[in-house]
């Protein structure tokens, strides 16, 4: 239960086929106030289904796994407009790749060009 004036918990989902990655990230984040790990796992399809069920605020993805095909999941998430942030984490080079869903209405080519040009 959230008390008046308190920030709601950020719901975080961890997506990786490697349990060590999942458990390590979960252990690190569980010490932080304001975060709730809603699901993690190595079964890709089950985690994607739970993302649709739990609607997390953030999905952390293991970007170092060459066998993790995110294409279908990303397309599904875009279609569903679930409104969360996807953070790709690479332990190989200590980099994050961040995607935040943003929707804009497009009525003419100029609207598209504004988005392309930032």
C-alpha cells in the first residue's frame, strides 16, 4: 500500500536466458528503495507473456546473449503500446541501450520529419 506523498514502486522485469544474470541483477536491485522486481526468468516466452500481464515500468534485457531474439517481442510490445522503458544491459562493455516508448500522431510528412530530425 502506498502512503500519501510516497512515490509508487517502479516495477522491473529482467529478461535473460542466463539465471546468473537474472539473479545477479535481482540481488543488486532488491537493495534499492522504490523498486519491485515483478518477474525474472530464463524462459523467454513466459517472461514476454508476464510482461504483458504485469505491465512493468522497466524491462532489463541481457544484450550480450546472441541467441536472444528480441525482434518478435519488441514488435509485440510496440503493437500493445505497453508504455515501459526497455534497457539493454551489456556486461561485456558496461553499456546501456535505452528505449522509451513514445507515441505521436502523424497527419502529414512534416510530422514524421519532425520525429526523424529530433
